[in-house]
């Protein structure tokens, strides 16, 4: 017959393991800690910590006002519009949007350089270029879709 082995587990103190990990953290994570200190200092210099402190301190008031405004018809419409805009933004290709932003800035610079408004002939000449026709095609598709959505 087998003899029973007496086994008594050693008591485990969870704080000992935590203290060991805490003591080793500065050497294991030196670079990350330095970046964190820099981030904390920058947030303090810019006043972000004061802003966060104020928001945490006034959370009841802030949440009360937000819920009060969200219950109004304008608040409901605003939230629905925000969700619709977010849905539209998710359908856009980021590269196309980036190209559009660059095109807008280029067009704004060219418009600023114009000393006087272009003549009708210059506008017609500009409108007949291949790029302008491509843009006009997009706008006419957009207007057609908008017209379809406005039908009763």
C-alpha cells in the first residue's frame, strides 16, 4: 500500500511579487518611463492636466448638461446628423480625400494669385480641359444623386 506524501504549500504573499516587479521596472522600462515623464511634463506645460483635473472634478455637472441638451429635439437631430456624417466619412477613400484636400489648397493658392476675375472666355477654356471635365462629371453625378434623394 502506498504511503501518503505530506505536502504543505508555502504561503504566497502577492505583495512580494508586486514589489519585485516594481523594483525591476525602472531598469526594464527605462526608455518608456523617460518618454512618459516627457509626455507628462508637456501635458502640464500645455495646461492639459489642469483641463483633465477640471473635467474630472466637474463630471457630474458636465454629464448633466450633456444629457440635458441630448434630450432636446435639437440635440437628437445633432446626434443623428453626427452619425450620418460619420457614415459618409467611412465610405470615402482616405487617399481620395487626401487628394481632394491637396487640390483644394492648390486651387485656393491659384485663386489668390488672380489679380482680377477671369474673363468668360478664360473660364470656358478652363472648363474644357480634361481635368475640369472629369471634375464636372463627378459633380453632375453628385447632383443627380442628390436630386434622387430629394424626390418625395
